[in-house]
C-alpha cells in the first residue's frame, strides 16, 4: 500500500521560510511525477509545483522565484523549500505522486503565514 506522509508545516512570519518534506512508502518503483498542491480556506485545491523523474519542474506563477521543489529518487521523497512566504501562502499543502496513471495523496500539512 502506497503511503505519502508530509512533514515540516507550521506557523511562520511573513518573509520567513519553511521546508516541507514528503516521505513515501509501499512502493519500490520511481514515481513518474511528484508535486505539491495547496488548499486555502474556502478555496479549491490548486497545483503549486511538480517535478518529473528527470528533474523537470513546473511552478504556478504566484510562487515562482520563491518556492523550490526537489526530489530524492533513491528515497522516493519530494521536498518543497518555501522562501519569502506571504500571508496568501497560508493553506494546507498536499503531497502528490503519480505511478502508472494512479494518483496518490498525502494527508496534508498546515502552513500558516502570519505575524
């Protein structure tokens, strides 16, 4: 059974930084695509960033230049370095992974940006 577990969320002041990690288990194959989504209160879940096995990345415009996604293929782990955080980045962040046309999700990590 494939499982994704996020860690690293929390409360941070505007302008601060946080790093999210997503550890996976139950799968010996490399996920073809990994990424992060977020859902702010009262809003739909939105794509934040993705990364392929080869390291190609995609970012939503609102986080370009501030967020960096990376992955460790040997560990099937994905990370999200978030810098220059803004109040509008407040959301539950979900790890996503795709394997053979099947999507897997983590339980979510709360990120609150507030002074």
